[in-house]
C-alpha cells in the first residue's frame, strides 16, 4: 500500500528483493523475532547492508547503517519490515535511522507486532523523511508468515508435512516406508526443517525410524526435536538423545517410568510431564518458548488430533509416482469424525511444483469450525520420516 507522501522510484523492487535475500540468511535463527534484511543505497550504489542474525543481536538496519557510515547521508534505506520504534532487547531502529542522515525509507510491509504496527513509519514521517510502504509486500509476508502468525494469533504457525504414494499410502502393510520419496524431495524436507523452530513426532516414529530430524547441512540451523509419548516407552539409545546435535524436548504424562525420565534428563533431554498430552498443549508450550514455526512430521493419528486441535495451518504433501496398495497399508491422516463431504476441510490457496521425480503440494487449511477430537491411542502410527 502506497502512502500519500511515498514516491515510486526505479529500483525500489530490485532493492527490496535484495533485502529478502539478506533476510533469509537468518532463517530458522531469529524467532520470536522476524527475518529482516536492510540495504542502504546512495545514488544507485549499495553502500551498506545487513540482516538480523538472532534474538538479542542488532537489527538489520543497524548493521546496514553502520557499514554505510557517512555515505548514509541523503541515501535511501530499504528494509523488508517496518523499522521498530520501541525499546526491547535493542534500542529503536527509528532513532538510528534519524541519526544516520537517511532521507528516504522504503519498507516492504507494516510490522503486525502491536508494539510497532505503524508507529515506526509515523515516527520517520513526522521527522520529515519520505517513507514508502508496500513494495513486494506479498513476498515479504510469505517470508515472515510464521512471525506474523505468532504475533497475530498467539501461537506458532503449524506445518504438517507428509509423503505418500499416488494411491495414498505412507508405508506398506508391514510398516516399511523408506523411501517413498526420492533424494530431491528429502533434501527439500531438510531445507524446510532448517527454516522451522521445532519439529514434532510421535513415539512410534522414534521406535520405528530412529530419526535424526535435523537439516542435514541444508541450512545453518537444526530445529529443536519434539517427541510426544504418553508412557515414555522409547528406545535407549536413539539418535534424538544426542543433544549436542540439536536440543530435544519430550512431552509425556505421569504414566512415564520415573527412571526413564531421569535417564533422558541426564542425557540433556528436556522432559515435560503433563496431566494430559494434546497437540494444543504442546503448541502452547512451544509458543512460550519463542517458537514461530512448528513442523509436524507425525503419523496419521497424531496429525488428526493436531488438525482437530486447530494447530495445523499449512500442509506440505509430497506425492510419489508409486503404487503400494493394500487395505492395511497406512494413510496420511487418521479419523477426524467427518461423515459428510460438506464437512471436509477446504485447502486454499494451493500451489504445486515438481521436486525431482515427486510432486509437492502446498496449501493452507480453511478450517471454519472446531472438529471433534479423535480418539488417540497410546502411541501414534509413524509417517515416512526423512532421517
């Protein structure tokens, strides 16, 4: 959206695109903060750049202005998110901008955080700077959809990922699932993990697949690994207990063996004991730990309860050109209690692309009314887990 005193300059879209490239360097490492990149341009020449590397560290604008130095005088500052105008862990970026001598600011979008939400733009305009807002706004919103979801809905964005054959199976009737998808699709999952703050599985996935749940070098970040297990009857050892690789958090109940709880804690695993174990409670806990995006790589039963709890917002569905067949072969989603097609959960918008030999469909849940939570057994059935 263009404001009354904003002017469209040649090159604005180009430099905002470069801001987004810079912002992605902080992917998976900034939550609960957004990913932000900034560029200072003087007479068409880039004189400073920066990105926000993580919580408690300077914001992108500060890095860019520091690099620009005196060359920021009369320049344009490009940033994909409205500069902050409040004191949090770091001082307000608006004050640094005003001190720098920048005369024009181009921001991709208004910050939805109530602490900012237009006040940064207002502060700059009131000081006489020209401010343009809304360049590449759709791309800016996509990049920070987890942050936006967190500050507007007060919970992390939930992504459910699964892989299935063309006939809708996630494993054979014996439970064998490695590999449904090809190497390119598995690498795409590793990149997705690198962008998320946590990845969630059920106990049966740990027993059957012994996954690592890391980004396998596809990004600088490994998400925290989260396991839901009512009785904590999980194998020892397992790759998830190697907390030097990435942190692991296990949610369980009073049914868990106290000796197993202590053994895991001695390995550095965080164990949370709750009266009951639901995706909604787990999501709320992860929200208060600062997570903005949570990836669910679980089997059909746990996925169904997560959808019923309305903590899934987006689906990544990989479809492999293979057929398995078998009435007992598991499918991606358990019972949601839907008995009429009119009650089916709509997905929109939907996009698709080919990844190697497989196809990836991305879509958002248009869930209008709460569903009856399905009955959940002691442990979930596993989905194909990319190790």
